[in-house]
């Protein structure tokens, strides 16, 4: 007696996420057999001559076996593990029937052929010198990076660029507020904004800064990919640019030192960073700062950026200074501000540019980020900018004035190369009259760079899978730090604040970027943007104001990791956070936090010693561990290996025998230092995927 055929049952795709994929393809998928067991299959591209590779969001791979004279195609559907876009370890081999119109089936066949071509191109590049140099999957290199394919790296590089392209206009807007090398008439230092010649000069400085920002970002990002083989982009740092413009140089040059002396401090700081990296002292300086202060620094800078984004100079103009209180609500047009800078009550919150910035540059950007739209920030900036470009409207960025005519004439060029004229190599080496202030700015730049660069590079290396779990270090770490350090000094010659690694690199890594090809692609995009300086120079401050607020809110996430349970850690951290925005100075916040930490904890230590540990603060067991010591001493591991006569002393992956409960077994000295600085509780930053869920985490950028 023949065995009865099993009934055809419709497969439930709702939980696997394939229902959406099927609907997008206009197909119906049926499961003809119930209870088919799981069968492990080899890699599809090794078995099938024709594969269909769809984007990872669809997660559907169909192996076609075309049957003549039949509208249905018998297929096997495999649900693979899409790790950074690669196809690995298919778990299911299930017979399916795909039904659809002839047009739909022809579309799928064409898509299959296109993706086969992409796959073949990826394999060809992987087997070439380029593939072996960047260790693409399939290159045969013993340390090839799984899931790294040529076209995936290109796509990831584009994602990184669009995630951080906003820095070109934002950095130029912020730093130009210092006035650069322009000189305000000495007889009217408080009326610089009303001097047309001075403001035209400032507009020229802003155009120079657009070119300089794009150029240094292109150079350093390209070098990071070429020499360090890391998918990490660099650009002038947010927070440091605000400190540079509003504290060190000051609004229209009213700060501690002139612009020329400030870029000299940045230039020197870069080479000092190089020396600290080579000698291994970078790790010690990062270790010496208490964990609570490290985390609080990021939060304080976030509030600092938020305040800037709310003001008129580089933001939406929602707050202004007052007489009875430090700040008050504003929102009126700049021409309605009185002589003290206060907004009259009758005009408050009636500035149309502010509302466009809030809704189009703020709420829209956040909504796009909620739905994980790539390049959400740049979309919001572009929308506000496009609205502000037509002349003769209430929200135009090009009024019918001498300054407006000058800006509009430059904007109309659209594509051109604007050479750096006013801020190129303007260092002032006679600092005899600015010794103390020069030193304060130099130390602040160096401190923030060390923490920011260390935390960002380490967390992004872990995110892209480049961390060696045995050593807790990543390949080419020293080269990566040196690229950042040299970029700082070269950027100072271009007239920009310190360069640092950007957390927006996570956008490209989440698209599958794992090698330096991602950074090279981003660097080439920055290079192309140099020739679109008229567009980037014409982005108004109210288009970028909400971006500063959004960035500030992301940085404030680090507050959750501060040790609030022990008051000896909490109070210094809180002072660091509060003093930065309220004094408009990162340096003063750091001084307040570090000094208060030293005073409080030194007194506690003295009391404990005198009382023989009989008098101890409450909750002392919750105190964050702190030590200034580095295992193995201050000498860098490479120098120790060189002293021992090892020929490959530059290699960071040599096992070192240490017994420690706080570090993974076999970790090198470099790895232990990086683990302590950036990998554990109280690190400068956390692992993050930009725009991803809380489980995936997010690294907070300084």
C-alpha cells in the first residue's frame, strides 16, 4: 500500500523575518514537507554555480534549479548566518516552491546573475595583491579577516562617510567663530558682528576651514586604512574644536591666546603624542586618570556641545546671555537683540530659522536615527540648508547685504577648488607672552586626545572583530596611534583643531567594513568633497545646531557608567560634568574634577592610615580601583623586547607570562594596558554600533 502523501502546509515565516522578504519580492513561499530535519550544508558559493545574494536585511538565499515549461522554480532556501554580510554555515536545507509571474522570476534570475558577478569580482580582488595586502576573505593570508569582501568594504566606506560628512560644515562653522587670522577693529571689539569687512574676512576663513577639514580628514583617514589596515575614519574632533574656538581663541579672538598661538599648541601637541606613543607613556597617562573622571569628561563635553548648539553663534539661537541670570530663553531674530544681547519678550521664540532647525534638523534627524536610516544626520542638515538657500525668504542664509552677496557668489560656484589662504601655516612661535595659557591649552588638547583616541580605536577595533582575544590588542595599534598623532600636527598646519578617530566609523563597520579598504573609501570621499566647498561653506549654523545637541545627548550616555555609589568618585565626576558647560571650558572642568578627586581621596587615605583602617568611609567597597602603575614598568614592551635582542621586537603578539586575575591569560603588556584603559569598567568609551540597539552597545565619543 502506497504511503499517503504529506499535506502541503504553508510555512510560518513571521518569526524568521522572511515574510517581509517574500512580500518585497512579490512571491509566495510554501513548505511542501512538514518536519524536515536540519541538514548542515557547505558554503553555497562552493556548491552552486548560480547563487542569489540579497542584502543582509532580506536574509534570503535561493538556489535556483530552473525547470523548463514551468512557471514554478524548485529551490532550496538556506538561512545562513549573515555576519557582516558574508554567507557562512547554512543551517537549513528545505525544499520550497517559489511561485510568481514570469516578470518576477526573470527579475530574480537577473538579480542572481548580477550577484554572481559581484561575488566573482570579490573573489578576484581577494586573490590579488590588494586582497592579500588588506587580508580580505579568500586571499589565503593566514590572518585574513572573515567576512571582508571588496564590494562590502566599498559600501561600508560610503556609509562611514555619509555618517560623518556633517563634520566638514560643523567644524568650519564652529572654528570660524574664533575669527581665525581676521583682526577685529580695536576701537570696537564688541561690535565685530556689525563690521562688514571683518565678517567678510570671517566668511573667507570659514571657506578655508571647509577645505582644510575635508583635506585633513581625507589624508588621515586614507593613511589609517593604508598603513594600519583599520576601518576607522579620522577628522577634527567635536568638543575639542569648540574648546579651541570658544575658550582658547575665544569668540572673535576674545579668548586666552591668538589663533596663531592656538594652532602652534596643537602642532606641538601632535608631536608630543608621537613621542608618548613610541615610548609607551600614552598608556600610563591614560591609566593615571581615574575612571570616573574619564567618563565624566565625555558627558561634560556633551553638555558643552549642547550649549553651543542652543546659542546663536553656531546653533539654533534658543538661548542667550542675560543680566539677572546666566542664561535665558531667546529665539528671536538677531536684529532684535538689545545692546546687552538679551531677546525682548515680545520677540522670543519667533525666529523662523530656529523652528526650521528644530523640526527639520532636530526631530526629523532623530526619527531617521530611530529607524536606523544611514546618514540620518547629513539628511537633516541638507534639508535645512536647501530650505535656507533661496534668497528673498524669511529663512534665507543669503540676505541682500555685502556679506550675503559675497556668500551667495561663492555658493553659485557649486564645484570649485578653494585654496587655503588665510589659515595655512600661520604658527606663531614667540609664545613668551602666553606661557601659562599656552601650556593650559596644550595639556588639555593632549589629555583629551589620549583618552579619546585610545578609547575610540580600541572599541572600534573590537566592534569590527580585529581584537585578538588572547592579547586584547589589535593588529597595527601602534601604527594607528601614530597616524592619529601625525594627523594632529599636519592638521595644525592646515589651521584645524586636533584630529581624532571618530565613532561614526561604527556605521561602516555595521555595514560589513573590517579592513583598511573601508577607511580608504571614506578618505577618497572626503577628498572629493574638497571640490564641493561652496556647498559645505553655505550650510547655516541653524542647520547644524541640533546636530550638536544630538551628539551631546549621545555622549551623555556615559553618565550611566559613572560610579555614583561611592561619593569619592561621584563628586569629582559631577564637578567635571558641571564645570565644563558652565565655564565654557573643558580645561576648567578637568581641573575641578582632578583636584577634587586628589583632595578627597588623599584625606581619606590619611585618615585610614592614622586610624589603622578603623575609620573608613561608608560604601568604600564600591570605590573604583585606581593605580598609576603599569604592569611591566614604564618602558614600552617593544623596547623591552629590543633590549633582550629579539629581532621581531616590533611584533605586539608575543605572549608574556603573567598571573593576573584582572586580565585574560596570555595577554601581552600592550594588551593589558589597552584592556585596562579602554576595555573594562570605567573606560573612556564603550563598544558601540552607531544607531543600533542597546544590546549591541554604543561607544560614547569625546
